[in-house]
C-alpha cells in the first residue's frame, strides 16, 4: 500500500462484501479496523473534531460503505457557459490520499472528508447498461475521477480490474481512469480491448514539488503512461491546472518535450488544458492549509462564474504557447479546454468548440 491510513471503518451491512474482504486482506496489520452501524456511517465521514487539519485527517480515514445515491452523473463542470466535452462521471470513491494544494475537494468535501469507498460499486454497471440501452448509437466517455483519483488505493481495492473487464465488454462505452499516481500494476496483463483510456494530469516539476504532495513525479507519471500504452491502453493527458508562475512557459515546454520524447503524438488520444480556478472559499481553504505555496498566490481576478482565475492575458498566453507546441509536434493531437468560455477556445484554437455531445462522442470513439 503506497498511502498511509490511520483507520478503516466498515459499515455493518458491508462487512462481508467482496470489496471489504479485499481491502481488509491487503491492509497492513497496524491499521485499526472498526465496524460501525449503518446509521452511524454518515457521522463517521464528518471532519474529526479537535484535529489540527480535519480535511487532511479525513483523507487518512477510510470508510467502506454502501452508496445510496446513483453512481452515474454528468460532469459537474458541464454547463452551457463552458465549451465542455460531455463527460459522464462514476463516483466510486470520495476523497483522495494525495494532497494537492489547489484541489477543489478541499471545498467540496469539507463537511465529509473521510475517504469513502462504496462496497456496492458493481451496481454502477447496471446504471451504465441502462444508459446505453436508452441511447442506442451513442458513445459515452465515463470517468471515475470526479471526487477521487481513479487509481490511488487500487493496490488494495483492485476496483480497476472489475471496471476494465466490464468496459472491455461494452462497445459504446469508454472508461477513463485519471490519476496522478503510478499505481498501474492491476492494469498490466489485462486486456482492455480498446475501451479503456488512462489519463494523467501533468505538471512541471516546480508545481509537483510545491503543490502536489504525495503524488508520483511527472517523470514517473509519463513512464507509467508508456507502460500502459504498451499494454494495450489508450492514453491522454490533462494540463490542468495550468499555473502561470514566473518561468512557467519554459517549464511547461520542457514537460511537453519530455512527454513527446516518450510517447509519440499520434499515440496520444487527447490533451485537455484548463487554467487554475478557485472559488473564494476554496482559495481561502487552500491558502490556509498551504500557506507557503507560491503557486496559490499568482495574479488572479474574480471571473463572472464566481471563481478566481489566472489573469486572462497570462492564461491565454500559456494556452496558445502549448497549443502551438502540440501543433508543431507534427501530428494533430485532439485538444480541448476544460471550463473555459467558447470565446477563449476560439482565441486559442482559431475555431469555435463543437457542442459537448459531439466532443464527447469523438473522444469516446477515437
Ligand atoms: S490527485 Fe487529484 S483528487 Fe487527489 S488531491 Fe490531487 S487534485 Fe485532488
């Protein structure tokens, strides 16, 4: 197990589940395991009273519970305001053992920060089957990284194996596993039949060192991408959040050089880019948890959507520099912007974005 846990709590009704059994078998002996009544689970996910950093403490407390609400939903970033990709999210876990200073979960999960995994996760496969039955002819890209990293803790949950086997048998679905880890052991040796894409968020070494605590290094992420590509998976990359610190342009170009030296452009399914964006509440929480992180203190302005965003000329300059670098790489890499207005997309790529359903369909099929 690559990440530390202080405790594991198992909801009574999940005690004999396959997931709980797997986790308890793989758990190091020193981690205490407690069983909680089903009606006490909610309380177990709350911030620990008296903890100096309740959110950070929640990340190290795993709760194995039954999910009572649907697993499948549209990506929360989707909105008529943005030029998005029509992504669907499958919530199989909540919170993350890594600790990026800019992570939106610090706000979103402030009231229930425990690391939850859902013992009934295979119910999500029924939801997906209903989705494709009701939308024949359409293709969907489905990701598991909305409220968690897709592969953190996969060494003890092995959920990726069930997911890969399910998606490999469904022609109209593409699974996207998105991660900042190099936890790929469960992927190697399985046959994804072209239906599974693994994506990595990439940042320059300066951002990794300053802001992406407990993640794999950028070099390790790129090496992991090469390994899963060789094992038959598709790969993609997210340059998100792009952070406009002094020297950023040079560092991002070096990062892209390292990426393209390892993986040929034609082997990359897509690149997404997005600027650093934080609601006022998130910015307050992030600066208070990581007061020494210079990446959180760049030049930003409060945008019309209520989020602080990197000053537009700085953000556009980074987008254009990187888009230009990808164009010059000699092969057309499909690229899109996450949570940006159509006008920004047009200014970077020289054309208006496609409608979300069209972008999503293309990404799911290519
Ligand atoms: S890896 Fe992703 S989910 Fe985990 S802390 Fe970082 S930004 Fe948040």
